[in-house]
């Protein structure tokens, strides 16, 4: 029965420090997978790698990651190392925003738009079969685009949720299992955007574009403790504020109530920005995770990456993802956690705004771009040859525990991923800039790792970190950021003082101010609907400003704010919580 189930000469030693064997395993956003080059815009001479609209499922002890236009999927047994799987059957058209569902012993896959419905009982080996050669057109509604197929275990009924529009709502419709999941009746509009009330649903960078109506998309249904959580994404994938929200109800088709702690996954500041359009899944220990799409947007506004955050349902049933330090290393859990914040390693960013030098620099693409925590700026070497290098001076000896190398596609002239598309490099560490230790060697690694995360097997005490190129498939060697993580040996930062929050005339906005803290690298502004539910975070870096307008609030809702400081040595205590009516 089918169910839709780095050439350095002066080396003294080499350490195999990219293995994960002797330390608790970690991961770092964006996820370290081989994002595929897209061929959709070849006529426009646009070359870019991208991954978006993720769904992660757990099936027979493994995790599978599906994403837009990836020509297959990835498999992992640990949520850290992912292997790409090319299926034996794949649609000739591009698979946008796939719906993936596990029911009983079967995985179901359905692409956005009117298309075939596939199934697999062996996704580890790329098996894919037709379940339905063509789903019928959904009656009286556009689509189905950005779909989600949901099997309700309680009632044994099937549903589809779909929608991607700034005109139409998220729809729901029941499916008939006895008739190859044909539609039953007509779709019902379930939830829509209300940007006039919900500040976070406004379009544009920091919700500032009033010329474009926001988009609602990325439906996903989760049932938890008798409540149905209909997740949706807004206001648009092209900016830093792309987020997930939820409505809750007591039945799969509602009625649904807006969650007061929306958005439930939101990360507008830091290196990684954007969390929208993903799914919610559970690991083998019963821990919840929320996936999403982050924004790059250099070569094309749909140039994106994939992120994953631990998430929880609090005692009141309010769902939320933990995005605080969401682009810093986090532990992979080996048991059920009591608090998702326990996954943060405490490994701090050591490389921000530190001195850099390189073997060569092309034009104005300076080396300082690799330590500015901005994926939209980058260093370009004069050649893409083996031996081109870049060095980061941490200014003092720190304990280095991990390094993330993020490539940029500057005039890459690649429109489709193939066997020649992979990245190779070496990493070295030094205490004095003279004597070097190799800490990672990917010379023989033929994987495409455009956001390579290297967790060192053993911590290394170093002042300098050096990247040495071995191979890139592109005609330019371009690096957006080299992010060094670990712990400094200096003083912890102080707690911010004179924190004030003023709700503006437009109650969707609030102005947060504070006194600068000496030796700060950055600040996290934290807020929420209760003093013990400060689930939202906006990370900004020191020197930018000591004032920030938060534009994601809901009218008619009280909020509580606090601020913490961080530097290379750790995180301060939070400031006194400010209540804003």
C-alpha cells in the first residue's frame, strides 16, 4: 500500500582540526550545504548560488532537507553534515517551494504549482516514484503555490495549505486519500496579512517600503498539544525582515487566531538576516526546530541561503524560535533540552573589524570586507589561483574553536552546478605571524561548500588566522566573510545603562536608546510580550549607533525590552527590563 510517506612553508605541525570527533558537535548558520547554481536567468547574465524555502523531515533515523531549485535533496544523520542525493526521477521543470510530508512509511513530495505528486520509501538512495502524474487545478483559487501537505493523525484526514501572494490569503483544502489526494470541495481562505496592525508584516528593509504590498506565503501546519499552528511567512524574501508567524486553532481548517508573540521566528540583524518560509520539525529527542530562508541579494534579489533555529512551545503554548546569536555556533543536541538557549556554545565572534592583509586585491574589493559581518560586501583576489591568501589579525591571542568561510559569486559565470563545482582551501593559525600551524585542509575535499563551517577538533591559541585558496570553480576568488569563533582572554563587556524605549505615534514602532559600552563588539536588543518572554532579537554592532527604531510591533500589544552587550570574551548581563504600553 502506498502512503504519502588554504602555500605556507614554515610549518611545524599539522592538526586534523576539521573533524568533529573529540568535541561536542556544532553547526552554524547559514547551513553548510552545496547551494546550487541557478540557470533561470542565464539570458540576463546572472550567476548565483541559492537555496530557499526549506523543508527538513526526519525519516527512518535520518534527516532530509528539500529546497527550491536544488535538483534533489540532502541527507544527514546529525543535522550537521549533509550529503546531496540526486534522485532517479525528477521533474523537468524547476521545483519551487516543495511540500514534503512523512506519513506512515512513505515520503510525499509535491512541487509548487500544478504538478505531479511523488512518493518515496527509500529517499536515502534517491528513489522517487509517481503517486499522481498531475494534480488537478485547485478550484476557485490561484495555485497551489508554496504548498504544504498535512496528515492529521487525530482524524486521519489529509489537507493542503497553500498561497504566495500580496493579494490573496493562505488557503486550506481537504484532500481525498481514497482518490489519490484529490481535492474535496473548494479551498477556504484561512489567514491573511494585516500590516496596518502588525508592524512586522510591512514590506521593505526594516519594514520601511510602503509602496509595495507585503506577501504572505510559505504555509506549514504543526499540531502540538491539541492545537493546530498554521505557520506563514511575511512580508517578502528580498529583505532582512523576512519572518515566520503563526495562527492557532482547534481544528485543521480553523477558525484561527493570531498569535500575540508574532513573529515567531525573526532575525533582522547580524550576518544572517531573514528567517521566513521554512518548516517546523522534530528531532529524534523530541526537540523542535524551525527552518527558514535568509537573504544575500547581491547578484539577484532571490539569492538566498538556508537557516535552522531551535524552537519551543512555552507553557502557554506560544511557539517561538531562538534566533539570539542565531548565526554563531550552536551545539547539536544529544538529548531533550530544557531550554533551547542551552544550545548556544558561547563561542564569540573574534574576527569583527580586525586588521586584514592578502596576497592580492582586485580593484576596490578590499580585504576589510571579509570581517564586516555583511554578506553583501566581499574581497576579490587578482587571480583565482592556488596560493592566493588572506590573513586576519585578531590583535591578541584568543582561543579559536571554529571558522566559517563564506564565498561570494562575483562574476562567476556559472549557471548550473556540475562535478567541477566544489571549493578547496586550507586554514592556518599562528601566535606570532611567523610560525604557522595548519588547522584545516580541504585539499582533497570535492564538495561544494560556499558557506563552509569548520569546527576545530581541538581549540587553538592564536592571534592570526590565514585562509589559503586551493581551488574555486569560479573565474574569481571572492570571499564575503571569514568568521572566526572562540573565546578571548580579556574582560567581559559591561551591561548597557540608561536604556529607554519610546513608543512612537505609530504604535507599530518604538525607539530604543542606550549608553555605549566600552569594548563592546555589539548589542542584542531583546523584546517580547512578557518580561519572561523576550523572544525577539535585533543584533547591531558597536559604532553603528546607540539608538534603534524597532518597527515590528503590533498595535494594542504591550512589550518589554532589554539590551545585552557582547564582545570577544562573552555576553553581559541584560539591562533592567523596560515595560512599554
